[in-house]
């Protein structure tokens, strides 16, 4: 099982990439793993919207069958 994680704006800068494939079984495990692999994400991940196949999730959800997770930091502007 592989999930494509896409990082946008400041999250991409913190991760040092705009996307990567991950194999964690749940959103909580994914959050912990990406911070372990990209420590700078730890500074912003709590403020980011996390979309699992297009639906925002703040709690843990299983990632089985999920194709992508998007990490979107807050955007400024109007």
C-alpha cells in the first residue's frame, strides 16, 4: 500500500519536496513519520489542513485504499 503525499507552499519548503510516496497505515502514523523524516514540518503541520482524498481530516483515519493526502498550510491574501 502506498499513499501519495503532496505538500504545498510552506509545507513543501519544510519537507524539501512537493510530493512523496508513504506507506503508513493511518493519518496519525503518517503525521508522526513525516515529522520524523522532515523535522521542519513539525513547526507548521499542526496549522496545516490535511486532506485525505479531498476531504479534510483533523483526527486519525485509516489510509487503506487512499490515493493521496494533501498538506496545505494556511494561505494569506484575499
